[in-house]
């Protein structure tokens, strides 16, 4: 089983997310992460879906997704040159001065931003690929992660190529 | 003042709708008021499920889009089984549902149900119309989506304020529909077609496995010409029966769980399988690893997602079956030498005919054989689900497409009678017979009311075994004859029919079968025949669940 990143261009209409997500769950396809938002076209949205599966299963996922009337285009970015990013917010316990200092140092190395400072906690914002965020999470676990939220991966092809043309 | 409801009716008329099967209620009152003096005929069913099945039967018999209409909440929910039935068999219907006013949506208002949410998994697409200005476009798209590409049901949910508010002059309705997310492929890829033709020219034991897609695509003539030109034997799925004449010398009948021996042996021994408008359903393939184990596979289907879904394919061809077969005929240069193969198949056919015990008792197979012999293919046969369905599939000789109407994919008991009603309105020139089981007929028996009210000349042939026979058969074979909740007490169906004002006859002797069928067919109006058949008759041959399709039980040899 391999991890695949699918970029799905959809009509920006009510219910489109539930059509896509519903089809995945109905057919027993597991979604690792899903990120959705507006894109360069005013009436479209782009959904980035990370899935695990054999090539045959992923091919089925793509074909079934493509069948949805509100889906305009589906591309598998996995084997193509692309930038993939995820953002995470991590609320970590920082009760002692020593812990606080160490956390700030770690944050620095990961180019994470400190976006909130509380009496007993820090909130870090980190962007990067999935591996980087996993690594930071592992390092911070010793201090006590109070809360963590990740956006799920988003991705774009590198260079002038785009995921646009009609299906 | 022109309202949304009026707009709707005009949009339906533009789509050529002549008949709607429906049931009224609060939020569809504005639509019903427009129907009152509309040229569109409305058939009042007795349960919304029947409206959906009738629309489906209408679509299957005519090839046009069937239409049903129901009120919000319970009415819409009652359509669901019918919509799912159409979805599984790729049947084009448009289901119109009323909905609570937009201002109340999401409020748990009286008779509100999220029918677009509920039907998302069982429709090709659906719409909730929130603005009357969208109505023309949505109706046009709904019909377009339902009938094009791989056909399927589309639901349009219509809040009451949308149908009551003044129509907005949304300008002209576009000539053609263009949806950037929906562009079906009709023409097959030429290189793939030539690859397939190359395999055909070299194959020694080719076999065509044809399904419902041939019927949906209207490709019977092309298939017939191709199979004859290339001298390739054909087996059809349950849904493909009638695509070619059942008595054609190259026809092997149905394959699969209750397929003929010759068809299942041919699949197992063929070296080239041409899968045309099929989806390798588990009821067809048995254990998929052993299905056509020696064959290269060519798969033609309009839905790319069906190709490679269940079985690895060597030559995929995405396209409309009719267009692809036309290309086959145009481009074919050389046919293979299939003489030995065809003669082997003929030996099988002679050696392993279908058969049942002929001891003078009234057996269900005999009833179907007589029906077949009397109608000679000149009628529309609808079935319920269970043994009755399989006996009809096996013992009735279908000669033309769209003369066999059955719920294949979902296997919906209660489908037959309402679908027969729909078939009648599609083809009033044809006799329509519903072959039923005593269990299935009771699932929508209230439709005797519809049949009586409109004097619909549907003939209902009940193969009454006083069992949920197909389930009983499994209990007999695989559960040690423990008949757990499958026995049905006797019902006097003739009396029920009479109570609705329908004529009927009970038949208990083999001798009475032919005369009873002739009487029913000679009667102008509806007719119910209650055949008290051998109770523990089984459908054979049968491939047990999980077995390879050549591992049949209940086989016969001459
Ligand atoms: C709505 C529905 N419920 C249950 C089933 C499961 N089922 C399949 S065949 C069958 C028995 C059908 O009995 P009957 O209509 O008498 O037909 P027979 O097999 O006796 O010919 C049942 C219960 C079904 N297919 N559909
Ligand atoms: Mg029965």
C-alpha cells in the first residue's frame, strides 16, 4: 500500500463535499486527510485528499470520484513533481522556564512560529510536509501536548503545469 | 400568474414527458393543481414505492426517462427503494419530490426529510432547488443526466415556496446541456478497438458475455450482426436477456449462479472473453479468481469505473456499446476460426439441456414454458424476485430487447407489479405479464387498486408455492432444511383480486395451465392467475456461494 495525494477540482456548490466524502466512505476507501477550500476559479473549489491504497484501489477511487457530476477533474499528484504542505497548531505545556526555553529552541529549528503565549502553555504554528510535522510532534510530546490540530495536506504541481483541463 | 409549478410542468413537457406516476401530499399541492388540467397524464398509485417502480418499468420498456412524483417526508422516503432499484440497474428515471419551504429547511419541519442527503448514494445525481429561477435549467439537466452516459436515477427536490412563487423569466432555455464535470465518452478508442479485433481474429474459443448495457444502449442489432459475422457464441446476464433472440443457435442462455451448464462451461473454457455492457457482478462470476481463467478479457462499457473494478482486463474499451460495436463491424478484417468451438458448445447444449421432473404435477417451470409458448416473445414479461424470477429467466424464451423487466442488481421483491403498470403505459400495444411469487406479490399488492382504477390490462401470474421459495431453497441446501420463517400461509389471491374488481383464476392441475393463461390473455382488462405449484421445487442448476461457476449442483445430463 502506498500513500497517494489526489487533487480534486469541484464545483463550488452546496453538498459537494458530502458527495465526495460520502462516496469514499460508502465504498470503503479510507481517507488519511482531506483539505478543502476555494481556488483560483471563483465557482470551483479544490479538495486535496490523501489516501492509502494499492494502485488498483486508488485507480478505482479516482474513477468513482470522477463519476460525480460536481467533480470537474481528479489528478494523482503522487508520482509528479509537486509541493505538498500541511499546517499544524500545537498547544504544548510550558510550565517551567526550562521547558519554555527548550520548546522555543525546538520551534526555532523547525521554523515554527509561536502564535500564542499563555501562563502555562505555548501555541506553535508549523508548516511543512507531513514528515516534518510528525517529527516536531514527536519532539514536543515529552513536554505534554495539550491540543493539536492539522489542516491536512494541500498540494500543487511544480512549475507551469496545472490541474485544470476538463476531464 | 405563472408559478414555479407551472414552470415545472412546462419544463417536463419540453422533455417529452407524457406520463407521471405519483401520489399527492401537502407540499406538492401546487404541482397537483397544475397537473389537474395539464396534458400530462398522472397515474395515482397506492404507495410511492410503486410510483418509482412504475417510472422504472416505463423507462425499461420504452427506453425513455420515467417520471415519478411524491410529497415530502414520508412520500419521498417511500420512493427510496424504487430509486435504489433503478440505480443498481442503470435505469433513467427522474424522481420529483416536494419539500418544506426553504425558510423551514433544516428545522425538522412537519414532513421534512433530507431526501437529497438520503438518496445521495442511490442516485446518479440530485438537486435541491432553492430558487425558482433555477428550475428550467435543473429539470433540463436532470433529464439529460438521467438518460445520457451510463443512465441512472436523478432526484429533484422542490420546496413548496419554489413551486408557488412567481416564475422568473429566466430567459430562454439553452438548447443543449453542458456540464463541465460530466462528459461521457461514446466513441471507443480506435487503437483499443483494433487490439480487440486482433485478439478476435486469433482466438480459437471466443465468447461474448453480454449484459444490460447492450439493452440500454440499443445495440441489439449490432450485437447480432457482430456475433454472426464473427461466429462467436453469446451468453447473457440476467439483465441482458432479450438482447439477442434466446433461440439463436449461437445463444447459450444465461450465465452465473443460475446460469445454464453450457454457458458456465463456455466461460470457464473460453480463451477470449468479450464482456459487453456488463459489470462482472458476483452473482455472475462466482469466485472471481476462477472466472474465465483461461481467457484474455476485452471489456466494453460506457462507465470507466466498471472496467477493472472486479476483474483484470486486457483490453479496456470505454464507450457506448452501440458505437463500439459499429466500429467493430466497420474495422473487422478477419474473423477467427471458431468452428470447432461452436461445435463443442453445441454438444454441451445438447448434452445439458435445462430440465425438470415431468411427472404430471403442476411445476412452476411448466407454467413459464407455457407462457413462453403462447406469447412467442410477443409480450413484455416482468418478474418479481426469487425463484419465480429465475424460472422466468431460464424457461421463457426472450426474443427482443426491452421485453424482459426485472430487478437484477437490487433484487427488489415487490418490484414486478408496479413495474408492469409502468411498462403498460410505455407499450400499450404489448401484453404485459408479471410473473410473481406469493411472497413478492404481497409486497405491493395494494397496486391491484391502481390496476383496477385505470383498468390496466396487466396479467399477474403467481407461482404460488406458499414459501419464500428462494430463501427456503437455500435453507434446504445449506441450512439442513431448517425452514426458519419462510413458510407463508395460503392466501386466496383470486378473492383479493375480486375484492379490487379484478378477475382471477386459481389453477391446481397441470392440465389447467395453458387454458388459464389463454383466458387471462384473451381478457381485455387485468387478470390474476394463482398457480398452486409444487411447493419444494428448486431452481437448478445452481452455483453455491463462493464456488467457481463450473462447479454447479443440481445438474442434469442427457
Ligand atoms: C424487499 C426484499 N426483501 C427480502 C428479500 C430476500 N428474498 C429474496 S427471494 C425471497 C423470497 C421470495 O419469495 P416469493 O416472492 O414467494 O418467490 P419464490 O422464491 O417463492 O418464487 C426473499 C425473501 C428481497 N429480495 N427483497
Ligand atoms: Mg413463493
